[in-house]
C-alpha cells in the first residue's frame, strides 16, 4: 500500500496561480507558482544570484494570508 504526503488530484486537474512578490529580508523578487490543491508555493528568483545554491524554494503557503505584488496568467 503506497502512502502519499499530498492528496490525490481528482480528474487530473491541478490549479496553479502565478504571482510576483518581494522578500524584503533578502531583497529578492520571486516568481511564484502556487499549487492550490496542495497549498504549496514554488518560489523562483527573478534575478539569479551570482553563486546559485538553493535558490528555488518550496514552502507550505496559504495565499489568503499574504499580500503579493502582482498576479498574472
């Protein structure tokens, strides 16, 4: 019996929202892909650092609790 950390997706549909935000502590703009079914965001820096390491972040995320700069399709 296989177990999963995430629930299965019905009808092979995944809802993805895209938005841009700014991390004021790291002074970095991020392109974000929000996977609504899983309440997870994938954060990708818009401008990569010169020494890339662990730049892409995956976090549990509740979209209703945060303000972001712009949403796009």
